[in-house]
């Protein structure tokens, strides 16, 4: 008998069926600017820059790392797509930008329609919440790369900001206050270490009394989007810098927006670490310095503001339990 593509592990029909299944989800994110539906070779987005004096497009691309391993282990796939969109939104928000559209990449060993639909459902939910259109993506079935039951995700986001309102850290001054906004947990970073420690003693489906949920559910907590409260602050000139606390922790990410001659004086006791981080540190006997280097420790985003703006910024971000966690100081070197 003649060999087919399906015999080699790639089912084109399954891919076509998935596209048909997710069309309503994708379309639910569209607005008047989206001119095409899913299925064409590219996504059409009619940009309207009339409200901007000097519009700048801001883009970012990312993934969710080994958080996916927790999704495989618990057979829950509706949160990781949300995490990816919110992560990308947070990255361009650090530049003062709001999202316009998002594109996804979903690759797997053997395409399972129910899994694919759940993942895309997460993308769509977060896109709607962030007023961001999901205008295209790629689904790849690669049996020689991924094991059955596993997949990988990537996402690209494009946003916009007026040049005069863009944020690059250049306005940061000595004496500025660092305001930390709470995270929901690990967000999308540190999972390799967390899994290495926790899964030696626990099953992802173990109920953890301190969390009030299973370990897997805690680890799959959705990455917070800070867009709706933080973007207006950026537009109104109340923020001198924004740091998204992803891989590299609080110091590693915040120093990216500090010019030479500036440093941080952080009060590490200004907030309570989340229970999940306490569990990881205790069970792994991890040094405090390593915890700070790897995890966000309960702070998902940092706003750097002039002292006179602290009260107003805290008022407008009250939903995230803002905390004054340090100041910008002159470097000692």
C-alpha cells in the first residue's frame, strides 16, 4: 500500500477540523479593525492611528515555558493560553503600549482537537479581556519533535503607543519609589525549578490544605494582566518606569530599565511572599538569593513613580494590593 502523510504521523484533516472548531472562538475577539477571518495566509488589520500624534508600534514574542508540563500532568489546558497572552500584554505595557492584535503558535506531536480547542479558548478569553484581536496563528503537528500528549506554545503581540507617552526608563530619578503589584503565583517563570522540587514529593493532583486547591491548580494560576489599571497611569504621565517581573526576578528585570548610575534599594520585608514560594523554598532547601534570582516572590509588576504620585498610583491599582517596596538610589560604583 502507498504510504500517506497520516502514516508518518501528520493528519491534515485533523488540522482542518481544528481550524473549523476554533473559528467562532477567534472571531469572538475581532473588532472593526480586523478585515479577515481565520484561514487566509495572513491576518488583515486596518490600523486607525488618527488619535495618535506620533504612533509607535511595540511588539513582543514569548512562550510559557515548562508551565506546560503542569498542564499535561493535570489534563487542564484552558489556562496556559491566557497566561501567554497576559504575559505578552505585560511586556509591551512596560513601554506604555496597549495591545492591538495577537498571533499564536501551537505545535504538538499528535493533534488532539479537544486539547487544541481548550488552548485556543484560553487565548480568546484573554484577548477579549485585553481588548486585543486574535487575528491569526499556526498549528503544527510534528510527531518526531513532540511526544504524544505534549505541545508547545508561542505568541506574538503588536501594540501601540504615542511616542510622547512611551516609557523607556529615561525619566527615572534618584528618590523615585518602587510600587509592587501582587502576582497570582509563579506566573510563567521558574517552573523548571518548582517542578524539580515539588514533584519529587507531591503529585500535581494532591490537594494542598494551605492553598485550598490541588498543587496543579495552584501552579496553573493564570498570569495576571495589569493592563486596565496600569495603562491609564502611563497615559497620564504618572509612571517613570514599569518592570514586568518575569524570568530573572525582581532585580534582574528592573535593572533592565535603569540607566547607568542608578540602582535599587529594596525592602524585601515590605510584602508577604505567597505560600507557593514558601513551599518551594522549604522543600527544596533553596537559598534566599536563588529564590530572588528565579521567582517573582509575589510581585508581578513594579511601577517606578515620583514620590508625589505614590498615593494616586496606589489608589488606582488597589486591586493588586500595591506595596511600597523600595526606592531608586545612586549606584555605589
